[in-house]
C-alpha cells in the first residue's frame, strides 16, 4: 500500500509547487484582463485624461512610455553593443577586462531606485538637465546597459572563431570582419536581448520617480526637456495617490492592462525573433 | 577605400569600443562616489552610530531622528517572508520541470514563467492593493491588508521566475551519470532527486536563491504599494512596514536639496547598495564553485 | 633540396602560447608552384606553423612569435607592413568550410569589395574564380542562393574560390578535406593539383595517402620540430630519419 502511495505524494509535492506558480500567473492575467478589458476602448487609448483624471483616456502616458523607451534604446543599445564588442572581440584577459566584467555584473544587481538617485544627482542636478524626458530616458538607459552588454556578448560568443577568420583571411581588417560578418550573424541574438531589456525598461517606475515623470501633463506629445507621463507611474498614482481611489479603479485596471499588453507585445517580438532564428539554423 | 584609411578606421574603432568599456567602470564608480559623498555629508551631521543603532526614523519630527533599524528590519522581514515562500516553490517547480515534466508540459510552462518574469513590478504592486491585500484582510480579520505579508507574497511571485530558471539550469548541469549511478544501486526517482541531484546542484541552487534575494531586497514599487509604509518599528508580518527602497521613493520627491534629510536618503541607499553587493558577491561565489565542481 | 625558386620560407621560427613553446627553431622552405604537405601527429605544430605565415596569430594575445618569415624578399612581420596586405597575398582555406552567411556570389564578392577591386571587373573575376575551383557548373544558375545551403564539399570549393579570386601568391590549406566524404575529397585533391601551376600551395594533412597523391614536397614535424623535409617520394619511401619512417608507415600518429 505504502509503496504505491508514496511516489504519488512525492510527485504531487512537486506538481503542487508548479501548480502554485501557474496559479499566480493565472490570477494575475485573469484579474487584469477581466477587470481591465471593460475600460479599454478607442477613446481610452486616444484621448487626454479629463475631470481630474476620473474620466478620459491615457494617451499622454502611452506616448510618454513609447518615447521614453526609445530614448532608453538610443542610450543603451549603441553603448552596450560597443562595450560587448570590446569585451568579446578585442579585450585580452587582463586586470582591466576583469574590472570591466566585475563592474557589469555589479551594475546588473544595483537596485533600480539607486539608479533613480544616480539619475537625479547626475542628469537632473549635475548636468542641469532638470526633471525631464531626457533625464529619465538616460537614467533608464544606464539601468538597461548591463543587460544589453550581457546578452550581446552571449550572442557574440556563440559565433565560432572560423567565421571571423574567414573574413580576415580575405584581407578584411578586424573591424570589417566584425561589421560585415560577425554582427550580421549575431544580429538575431542581439535583437532578442535588446527587445527583452527594453520591455523591462518600459515597465520600470522607480528610476523615473525623481528624474522627470509627472502625474498630469496637458501637453500630450511633450518635449524632451519637459516632464512627461508614463504608464507605470500613471498606474501607481491612480492606485495609491488619487483623491477618489475607488472611483478611478476602472481606469487603473485599464492602465494596468495596457501596460501589460505593451510589455508582453515586446516580449512576444523577442520570442518571435529567437524562434525564427532557431528555425533557420 | 585605401588600405591606410581602412586600417586607421580599424584602430579608431578599437579605441572607441575600449572607451565604452572604461565608461562602464566609470558608471559604477560614479554611483559609488555619489553614495559615498552624500553619506559623508550626512555623517557630518548625524553620528554614524546613532544612524546604525537608531530605532526610530522620523526626519520631519522635532528633533529629526534618523535611525535606520526600522527600515532595515522591514526590508529584511519582507525579504525573509518572500524567500520562505519562493525557495521551496521555486526549487519544487524547477525539479518538476527538469526531472519529471514531459516536453509538451515544458513547452507550456517555460514561456509562462518567462511571461511572469516580464510582468512589471508596478502591476504586481497594484494587484497587491486590489486582490491580495483585501484577501489577507478578510482571512485574518484586519481593516486592511497592506502589510509585510502582502509584500512578502508579492515579492515571492516576482523572485520565483529567477529562482526557477537558475535552479532548472543548475539541475540540468548535473551530469546524467550521477543519476544513473543512483538508479544503479536501486534508488527511486525521488530518492535520487533528494539525495543525489539536488545536493550535486547545491551551489547552483544557492546562486539562484541569492539572485532571488537580491531582486527582492532591491525591489521598490511592489513594497511601496503593498506594505502600507508605516514608519513605526515593524511589529510582525501582519503589520504595516516601510522598507529602505520605499522610504527613498516616498521621501526623495519631497525633500529640499542638500538638507540633512536629503543626505540621509543617500545614506540608506548606500546601506542598500552594500547589502545587494554582498548578496551578489555571495551568489557569484556559489556560481564559481558550481562551475569548478562540475568542470573538474 | 629543390630545383624551383623558393616562394615562402621561415627560418629560426619559435612560437610560444603563454609559457608553452609549440614551435622550436623551425626552418622551412616552400618552392614556387609546388604543393608542399606538412605532416605529423596531432599537436605537433603543423597548423600553428601554417597560421604563422598569414599572421593569423596576431589576434591571440598570448602568442609570441620569433624568427624570419619571408615571402620572396618581403619580411612578413616587418614593422609598418600591413597585415591585411599580407593576408591578401597569402590566402587561406580552413579545416572546416567557413563560407560567410551570405549568397554564393557575395561570398567571393566580399573580398573583392573590401580590397577595392573596381565594380565592373568583379563579376568576371567571380566567374573565373568559380570556374578555376571547379564549382561553376554546379552553382552558375543559383549564385544568389545562401552559401550555407551548399554541400560540405561544395562549400569548401567555394572557400577555395574565395581565396583564389584575390589572386594570392600562396594558398595555405589547413586540413581542407578532414570534414569531407571521399568523393568530395577526391575533387578537392584534383583541384589542388591543378591550382599549383598558378599558386604556391602549403597544405596541412593527416592523411598519408593524400600527401603522396598531391604533394611534391613533404615536411614531417614532430613535437614542434621539423624532423625531415624533402621530396614526397623520398620522405615516404626512403626517409633518412627513423622517426619519419615509423610515422609514414603508420606506426604512430
């Protein structure tokens, strides 16, 4: 009797933990979708907030998040890819390289709120950029940098030495071999990493708290040197700081759902690139 | 293009990419310097010992009091709670994925776990306010559920994908010969898992746990939204707490520049930085140990 | 030892990787328009020696190279001499075919493009290189097809065409047939023999029969040293050194 039941219990323990994890995911999705969907409408994503945020849409927050993510990409992608190229293609194993690698690992573990403080000290105050879209985008760019470097270097490392040698052997310089052969081959892997990193940046709130985000800006397509609205911060404010919290709850649910959709779409893009690439191999 | 030109381009590019490598060091150095500079400014006004041992955080009181202990204990409390939940669940799920699950189950579960990792922390915090908090309040019979338990469960959900993925990798890293040897002496699948595979993957699992701890300690939005943020010394899991991260997030927006209060927020950030640094270095130690162990 | 003028030579060559010396005081000469085979057991330094001539070790930070490498009168490691120029004059074919992940046409065009060959001359050069490498008939109708879709043997002949297109003076081949089936190997061997009327060829091989079939000269290396060098026939049938004799008879390796 025991011999038959024990394996079931043992197996059941593992299945139970897996079930719990699935349960969390289902609750998150179910709650956000079932309560957020009724708020979604063309008006919700295409108009300005009205009546002290109790009515209207979230267009400025959507535009803000999109622009912010683009600035993040403009900062972290060239910078990160360049650093990864240095580490994987040029650097020799010496104390300098080891210091750079240790710095990257440490940066990837620094809490996001500390990036917020750094952005405040460096961009907002130090470089006199004020609380603005640029300051916030630069801050998120620094936050994303280590992830871009790590994923790019992984993609570069998968390229065999013989690919580089093929270009060198026909008289290409090292830079030409990287530009013409290594990078095109590594591109799908790099893109996957970059898009995943940006999806994380799009959902970040803590780093932009003090660097430029605002609750309400009546200029929907604000300028780079001005404060801006963003989806994650909008959700935070609607759910904790609004005077009529219960009244704006549907709007909060709608905002949460839009944010999740934006992030998941970016993730799906990354998975698609990875999937398509793995099929081509 | 002339050969000379091509070769000077090659040389300049090498210089450019090297500069970006150096800039990475400069960024970490900049963060470190910023924290140190402002912390020193803070310690010129408040004695370090009062800061470290103070049991009250009340910067707007009269007199101003800057004791980090309530914040530190809050941070530790929610992190501890999160790990008590996330470690067994994470290891259990990873063990199921790597040892039991069929390819079809895996092809559903793995993307789902990646999706869970992608949910922004502010959305998790929101669900803490509207779903989990009220749920806890109902069960325990409190007026509201914004407390350490709420934060701990949410942080566990956020740390789970990291713990599962890294543990799964560690279990996969255990050579198949170990398991075969165990089956060879008549051990069951479960005995093999508990007595052979998990211990062999031990350092890798420790690294996974450390990554999860690092993520939980440094998380801001979830705890800011879900734990109530009472500044008093934490009394337990079912009381409101206020972590280091939440304190920075709440107070930095309101303080005038270069006041003691302003400096104090950098000082608690420096403490947070040192803790996460310690956690990450410990994790790295285990990663290296795991690598050495299995490459030998 | 030779009746043809020397095209490529190395004298007093020493190479270290880190603290490990992999080539010890090597002196070799490769006569013009001849095929010279480098043979010897794995790890004897054949490939290292081969790659020293087109400076492929330049990117390995822990490699240290001493000695004089001459392409006719030109010192290959002369200060101020461009390494890209060296590699254009000394082409290379690798152990595993490594076409660029581009079209067949673009695989050959790439080298021409970066080496500044005028645009209007390129398609003729490409066609000739493919003909010279005996792959033209197989690919002439699908030049835009990705090179990675070709068979292993075709890929390797494409790599030879890629090297040939740049009109190098010397072609280095690092076990070009080790990953191929016997039929593809045969085709490449025929190709090598035909190419020697225009090029000087140095080939590393593990295959004793191959060396005897295609090489005019053979150099036997062991543990980083040249043990014996001379006419292929002499090396295989009348070696002066006992070690050479044992190796070519297959007693070790």
